[in-house]
C-alpha cells in the first residue's frame, strides 16, 4: 500500500511541476533532434526526450546562471554554476542512466523553472 501511495504521490508531484509548461512547435534547427519544450517562453530545452549524449538549454532574453538535475526521488545528480552567465548551454548526459529527471534552470534575475527531462540514451 505504501508503494502505491508513493508512486501516486511522485507522479502527482511531477504533474504539478510540469503543469505550467507546454510543448512548443519544433523549429527547423532542432527538427531532427526531437521535440522542443518552451518553458513560459523564457527557456528552451531540446531535444526532450534526450536520445543522444547531450541536450541544449537556450534563453532569448535571460542569462542562465545555474542548472541542477535531480533524479525522480529528488536526489541531485548534476549541478553546474555558470560563471560567466550564458544564454545557451549544452549539457552532456553520458554519465546519466536512462530515466526521468527534474531539470531546474536558474536565471540571473533569480527566477527559476523546473521541467521534466527524459533521458533515453540506451545506457
């Protein structure tokens, strides 16, 4: 019974975190890499799901200062502070096993967004 409750809680939590995000259109630049996810029109994460060894985070109007990746249980598996801040970052996933992760992106204006990241690299 505890396992059923915990599983339902985790899926509800992920749904809550991603409820305010939406799937954007695929731009020609990333069409062959997979879907592009727009996060409140501030950040772009592609491809998601990750099927190669890397994914890209972009922002048109905000500087990225920090990213964190946590596994589904909330345990941090990757953390990087960006100094100097950038508007585009490629992240290698070769150390992450296939699975569902939470990607938290922090900007220079102290705003942050969290998105579900699917990694399917065949590991």
